[in-house]
């Protein structure tokens, strides 16, 4: 099984959930009634429709019957999605050190065709060196066993294989200058990280810009966010907002539009990618 296939299972789960939601709403059936039909709660239906949990073929069959879907071809198409949606992701082996709410993001990231984002405090995970990642993870998991920290770092490095894969997404990241100057792991680690950013910025599918302190107010003042776009035309963009113990996944059109505008404004307010590399080299020299 390839990384693309296992990542795609998350997308299939969301697609199936959204189609079930549309069918339910078109029939005027409440989530409570749908839950009753499969011996589950209203909240379980909500989680299914959001693609947050796995599907049972029997449940989907019962829901399709409740929603009046009798056409054999239509039922078979939706039921085939159940098998694809339940494929375990490659990251599942890291579940002992990976929060459940972040597993969804890893799957979505792996399935995205475009990844855009703004980072206020740290270098984006896809662009971190091993030494920098270890310093960041160790701080965030203070008191954890060394092997757990190493496994979390290994997961982060495994995610980065996206950048050199045949189906590498287009990546556009805006880093706040604070992320370049907030020392993680010491001067040597920071210099290595900045060198890596200069190298990564040369990849044809990676665009890196730096928001300098000198700019003052900018469109990213509300904080870090990541936007994911998928090749499937019927899957909306998703905005990922990480919190201390959970995360928000926004896909409502009006919410996504606000972040779309913020990202476009950030791109226009930042120095160009070429000028940003000059700034990266300047900060790098400060670390010796």
C-alpha cells in the first residue's frame, strides 16, 4: 500500500460522510432518526458525516435504505467507498505517540494537492530538519520517554517524504520572522535549519516567504493556520487550526474564504520568495 493510497482513505471517508449528509438532508431526516436506524446516537451520525470515524458496511446499507437509495449502481458506488475509507493509514503505527485529533490532519496532508499556510512561532513541520524537530518535540513533550520523542520526530520526518514524492503537492508557506529567530536547540541547530530552508526554497513546487518584523501589522495576526486543497473537485478546501489539546477543521465556504483572503494578503504583503531567501541568509549569518 502506498502513502498516497492510505492518505486517500481519509479523503474517501470525508467524501462518503458528506454524501450521506446530503442524502439525509434531501430527505428531511434528522440526525437523531438516522442514528436510531443504525442503533447509534445522533453524535455518531455527526461524526460519520464529518468523516471523523470509520464506517461499517451494514450501517451504510441501512442508512441508504432509510434515505431511499434503491438504485443498485448508486448503492454499490457508495459501499465501495466504505472499503477504501477504512484502509488504515501508514501513520497508524505511530498512534501511541500521535494524538487522535492529529491523525486526521496527517491523512489530509498526505492527500492534498496544494498546501498553504502561515506559521507564527515555529518552522512548518514539513520544512523542519531532524535536529530542529527534535528540539521542538522535546520541549512539547517534556517528561516523555526518549523513545517516544524519537518516534514523534520520526513521524514528522516521514511526513516530509511528500516533498520528494512523484505526487508532491504545491506548497506555499509564509514564515513569520519570529519563527526564524526563536532559538530551538541552540545556534548550530538554528543555522542548520535556516540552511535547509534556503535549500528547500529552491524546489520548484515549494514557495517560501518570510514576513519581516519591519512590516508591522499583517493578515496573519490571528495566528498559525494551514489550508489544504484536494484534487477531488467535490471535496472542499479544509483549514486546519491546531490548539493545545485538539484542533479545528474548517470547511464551510465562508470560513475557508476568510482564510483564503488572509493567505492572499500575506503573499502580497511579504517580500518576494527571492527577497525572502536573502532575509533567510541574513538571519543565518547571525547564528555564526
